[in-house]
C-alpha cells in the first residue's frame, strides 16, 4: 500500500519510518500542506495521512475520490478540519488517533502555567545577560489555587491528576461527568460557576459549533480579576479580540496558549525572516504576561511513537477490512 503524507516534518518522517518497518507500506513524505493545489500529489497512492491544519474540505475530498483515495488517516485527535458529510458522500473513510499521550498535552498546559506564574521566561533572558536581579519576578503559588477544567476527556483528566498533585482545588465542566474524576475530588459545576470561581482556567474540550468562542466578552465578564487562562485545545475556543481587551483591562492575569484562532496561516512554519501580517498574534506577543507556543503540546517522543503506531494500525485495519475502531463519521 502506498501512503502520501502531507504537512510532513522531520519528526513525522523519523517516527513513521521507525514504527513502520514491519508494516511493508511505501511512504511518500510531502512537506506541503494538503490544499486544492497539492491534492494532486495523492495520485498513485491508496491512502493519505494528514495533520491538524490540513483542510479536508469538499473540493479536496472530491479530488481525492477522483484519485481513488479511500482512506484519510489523520495523525491527530481533533477532526474539526474535516468535512465529514462530504467524506461520507464520496465514500472516503476517516480515521484518527483518539488518544496518544494525553499526559504530553496536560504536562505542556502545566508548563505554561508554571512558566507564567513564576516568570521563568523572563528569568531565562535576564540571567543570559548576567542580570541576576530578581526585582519584578514575584510569582504566585499554584498550591491551594482553584483550577477550572473545561472538558474532562483524556487530556482534561490527565490535567486534573497533575493539578491534584499540586494541591489545587479542582472544578470542572463537561457535558458528561466522569466518575474517576469525582473519586479524585473533582467537583462538577455549571460552566458559569466554574468560570466565576477559578483562579486558573484550562480548556480541554474539542472545537465544535457549541464551543466556538466559548471564551468571549460575556464569559470573560463572569471571571475573577487576574484569572489565568490556558488553552492547549483549539484556538477558536477563544475569541482572541475579547481576550486582548481582557488583557488590556487586567481582567486576565496571564494567558498561555499553544493554539491560536488563525494558526493555520502561521504555525508549523519558520517565518523568522518575514513580516507577520496577523495583527492579533502580534498584539498578543507584546504582553509580558502572555506565553505562546506553536502547537507543540503533543510533541514528545512518547506521543510521536504512539501517533505513528495507532495511525499504522488504523491503515492496517482498513486494508484488511477489519473493524476500523478509530473511524469518525458524520453524526
Ligand atoms: P476527548 O474526546 O477525550 O475529551 C473531550 C471532552 O470534552 C469530553 O469529555 C467531552 O464530553 C467534552 N466536551 C465536548 N463538548 C463539550 C462542551 N461543549 N463543553 C464542555 N466539555 C465538552 O479529547 P482529548 O483527547 O481530551 O482532547 C481534547 C482536545 O485537545 C482535542 O479536541 C484537541 O482539540 C486538543 N488537542 C490538542 C493538542 C495539542 O498539541 N495542543 C493535542 C491533542 C489534542
């Protein structure tokens, strides 16, 4: 079987070549994102493998159908970028990697919290310039704080376990309450109450029409002054304009984001020699209490190995006509 990879980075190539040795598949690694122009690269392959920001829209699916592609193996958990109705219309199956290392993302969310709460991003720069002054580096303890977790799926649960270890009080909102989390001491409350009571809010729900701009001017107004907001889920959970206003008014004490609303134009690219045209991310970067990482929360050795393994198992199940356990369909 020949599989075309889109948006390939060196770490994808390495992990798939390492994990793929026993499968006997032929891989074509393309750096290009999947789009209306690059879809032609899929010719001669039976399946394609795409990543979080590859838009799989109706036009692309129609072309893929024409090229004989029957399976799109997403090497990620989120699938908001795929038009599932159109995939069904063209008889193209979509499989994903539902969970690879929830701890990788949860630990990154905590890395953002710890960096911002103890200003280690500033300390790092100071010390490199022989500036050992600690003036202005006063932080806050995480111990004893109330943490609000929106979405207690695999990543949200891993996040709650870490928060428990730090000695936090944990509140959560999810459409489905989880018994394991309740046993851990997590208290489920309505969204408004979680937002109003928490010192730190971490987003772990998927991007859906219901959760788009979950954090907006109105929901920000429920929050305490100086609240910390962390988003490692999907950029559009946050209305960036509203969050910029909240940073300016000091409603938000700090903001840590690994995902951004318009990230598909920016993230995963080296733009260091270019002028950034995105006004909002440029504004965000001017705040001393904002930390942005470029969608790297998943990026650990352990997660990459598991992503490759599950993706290859998805492809094998499809090829052998077995049940495609990780298939996603239009509901
Ligand atoms: P999951 O499916 O295990 O859990 C999602 C949880 O959100 C579920 O418990 C679900 O009931 C809940 N939920 C759904 N709609 C909700 C709503 N309207 N309000 C509150 N809760 C709601 O998913 P996961 O593996 O925990 O991943 C969560 C998200 O993290 C993914 O959707 C993806 O967008 C993101 N993610 C980011 C990275 C990264 O590198 N930054 C990596 C993997 C996943």
